[in-house]
C-alpha cells in the first residue's frame, strides 16, 4: 500500500513496482468476509481498507469532490475510452481529465463496504463516517452524472462539469454497487444497454454505444489513435462481469421491468460461449463484438469475475453477515433443465 492509501497495480515479491489502475479493493474485502468469515483477519485489515477508501478521494477528488478524476486514459485500465477525447472532436492529440463514472462508482462501493466492516467490528463512529461519505458520493452521482434526457450516467469534464456525450458501458456501473435508488427512473438505462443499435452487439456488450463517433470494432475511426488495447467498441470480460452483477442487483432491487431475467441470462450465456477458442476454454483481454474473435493472445487473463455472476447472481447464493445464506436465483423459467 502506498503512503496515500492507494494500492499500486504492479507488485512483485520484490515489492511495489509502480503503476496504477482503478479498482474497488476495499469493497471486495467485505464480500470475501461474507463467504469466509474471519473477524480477526478483518480487524487486522480494517485500517488499511479505510486508508484505501479515503485515499482515492483525497488524491483524485480534485477540489474535494466525491466525483473522482482520472487524468489519463492509460491508467484507468480502460485505454482509448472515447470520453477522454470527446471534448476534442475525438481527435487523440489531446485528452481531457474526467470525473469518471467507473472510479466514482468503485469508491462508492468502497465507502459502503468499509462502513459495513466498521460496524461489524463495533467501530460505530467510523462506520457513520463512511456511511456519510457514501451518501455524499451517491447524491453527487445522481445530481451531476445522471442525464434525465439520455437516461445515462456520463463522465464529466474535470473542471467545467460538462458531461461527455459518449455513452460508455461504465454508465451502468453504479448499479453494480447498488447506487441508484429504485423507482425513480434510473432503470431506464437498461433500455439503452439492450438496444442492438447501441450496446447489444451480436456478442455483447459494446464498450461504447454505436452512436459515438469513435465507435469501432477495429481501430480508431477518427484520425490517428489506438493501440493493442481498445475500449471504443469491442467487448471486454471486465465490463461484461460488472454489468452482469449490475443487472442482478437491479433485478433484485426493482424486479422485472425494462430489464428481464432473460436479459441477464442472455448476456451470461453469450459471455460464457465467447470464452472458447479452437475448442478450448479461453479468456483473453477483449473480443470483437461482431464475431467473438479474441483480439489479444492471452489465454487465462483473469480479467473477469465470471464466478460471481454465476454463483451469486444467477444461482442466487447470497451470503449474509449473520452467517445465513439467502437462495434467490435469477435464472429464467426452463432456461436450464437442472442446476
């Protein structure tokens, strides 16, 4: 862990090797505790988890905002996301620092779960502090990132607060961490995800809506730009995993409406079938949404939370803090002969 509380992305037995990617490490610690309850270990980690959660806001909440800034598309881990270039006509000679939906949603998850850790340990005043931080983050996301016309959560210009016009797949990540309240219209975002003219490619999901000038399954269509890793259209296991959990959270909170159990199952089925190549299991970095062709050569990239959408979301095995387990499957009727 760095002095500011954030964990570097590249660590070897020799120690920190630098690098930075967005993550939600503090949130996952609580999730792990529900499955493997070990209060002694949780207590030993609590201060580090809290420092991580607060560190993200202190370092990247420019101006004290809970809407966190990513100032370089390379370090977000989502290279060539079009929103970084949308304020420059999608020309890649200049990128704009953004208050990002993804990093902000991740840290909302950190804040919520760090509060749960503190309550579990009897550290009530600290729990209340993190609950207050989460409430502040939630309000800012709903007030400033949600666009009631596009029905989407947009990343913002870091200084002016202007919304990027691009609808990127991260626009539904707030659902992954349970941020949007039910019954207030936020579920309409799923209509956009399910639209084959926008995100629902033959092998969904696209990483940006097809109406973005920078959308492509190969290369960068607006002048120079691009590299081996592209988040301007192709499908990514990382994104599909987060969206699947967001779908499950939305279904459990609001029931079927715009979004159906069949939609969750269809994405999971497509995502699962994509993870094969030449008859072998294959999970690379990203794939062509039109053909399911893997775009890089890695085989076991571990760039996916596939087990969570299977066990927790579809099968509905949901562990609780009191040691009980709720069984709440989201599998459509007759989708599988047995499970």
